């Protein structure tokens, strides 16, 4: 076993589920509210104002242009700068008591297969920084071997080969076994989010994998909560089995209506009256009620692991959408983590409480190549400026969203 993170310890009680609620080991009820650290340990193209293509293609092209050593240097500089310890101070000031931490399996697998690697140090650092500030961490496997869905944010090039390869599933079980062993005594870890946004036609396969993963983790770690996401982008929890475990929670993602939250149809205003389907607080609440009913029937808590909106200065009612959404979560006593903490400002997709708005050559909104597709050409001469631009000090807060967020987070 690799030793636990050696950062200065702050006492934090373990969390566990009890019926539809979560309590700490001292018997105090805890509602998890926080943010995702999206784009950091699972780099996604749109975070860097690039076309949404899988990470491995960017890495392949970067390495082809500059070599393996330069790619290793790039990863170090990006991970060292995009999220730093001061970001945990900022997250604490927002009032958060929880961070959902998405990670790519390649951050963990080299260590899980051969102890002594170094990349897992970023996971250790994040947990240590969170612990010092009394913030819990949910570990989220965002990209599994072979990809658990067909989209870029699982590092897929269009296929979900996780489900067609028993070997990929076994690799993933070994990763969770490794993480359970590493963090079994770490109380700052709230729990394990087993697979982000699975998509497959046969939920039997999903339930079979979840049962195997829960069993593998529980051989080692009986303390941490296991978060089980629904199928079809974490939208369908009715298809899930009732698992033989007394410390797990259901997890959903909620971005409805996509045309508005992702800004797929520009200039829509919330509440939506003239869109292809109206959307307001009553409809939003009714849409979420089905999850509350399933949770009540199964007597389990619900974590909304992802939800968010494209930030438009409040001009289109995105702050009102967020207020109505969080009010509904309060009504149903859902736990939640907002997507996401920060991103380079873009025109579509939920892009964070903090935005990078300048337009240096490595953003280049005018094209013809943009975002990370410029990196290989610019890295040799501009690496210092690029690294500095990734730090949150270069980002601008989105005050309308932050105001609503802070009003509901405590």
C-alpha cells in the first residue's frame, strides 16, 4: 500500500448514508454542496476553447510535433497551474463543503499497476488541501479504460469500448481497488463516484459492473460512500438495481433544458416561453420530483453530481435558472456539486463560476485553429505566459452566478 497523503491533517469525521440522508460519524447531518474541478485531471477541449475532440488526439498531435518529453512537461505545467492550493481557499470562501474531482484513468492506472508512480500526487495534493480546509472530496472516474460513453469527455473517439471489453472493466476494478486501499483511512474523502455518465443500451451490464465494483471496494473499504450514477448521462436511475450495500447513494446530472443551459439556441431567456418547450420553476421542479420519488422508494440519498449553465452576465436569466434549480434541490434535500469551477470563456456549454476572457494566441477565438489546437506551435516560446494564463488569478468571476451560488451553499 502507498502511504496516505502526508499533508498537515485536520480532523474530519467520516461520512455515511442513513436512509435518505448523510451523517458524519458524530451523528451530525451533512448536506454536501460544492463544485466540480472539471478540466483539471481530465482535460476537456471546450474548457480551453477548442473543438470537442478527445484528449488522446490532442496528446498524440502534441507529442508528434514536440516529442514525449515536451508532452510530459506540458502535463506538469498545466496540472500545476490550472488548480493550485489558493483555489481551495477560493472554494472555501464560496462556502463549499465538498469538491467533486473528475479524473482520467491514466492519472491513476500507472500507479495502480506499478506502485511508485507520481501522477497520483495531484489527487493526494487535492485531498490534502481540501482536508486542511474542512472540505470533502468525491473522487469521480470521468474517463474509464475504453470509455464508458461515446463522447469526448470520456476521451472517446465515438465508441464506448468499456462495455465491449471485459479487460477494460477489469482494469477499472483494479483502479478502484487501488484507490480504496489508498484512501480507506482518509476521512476527507466523502466517497467514490464509480463511473461518470455511462451510456449503454443494456442496463444489465451496468448493474453487473456496479455490483462488482462495490464488492471489490468493500473488501477493503467499508467506510466511504459509493455514488452510483444512472444510465444515459446519469439521467436514468430507475434502471439501477438495489445493491447489497448500506452506504451508497444515487447520483444524477441535471442540465435541462439543454438549449438554454448549454446555449445551443442563442438568446433564449429563462423562464422559457417561446422555445420548442416551455421551461420554468414549476416544470423544473416537476422534472426533478421523479428522482426524489425513486430515492424515497429506495430510501437512498441523491447527489446531483453535475449541473450548470453557460454564463452570460445574467442577461438571459441564467442566474434565475440557477436559483430555481438550487431551490428545488433544497426542497428535495439533494446534495449537489456545480459544473464547474472555471473554464476559458466560450459560447456554449456550462463554463464555470470563473471565466478566462482574454484572447491570447493560445485561445484565438477568431480561428482558424483555436484553444489547445494552437498549443504545439506556441508551447516552445510561450509556455510561461500560457501557464500563467491558466491560473485562476487571470480569470474573472461571474458575479450573478456566484451571488446565487453563495446564497444556497450554506
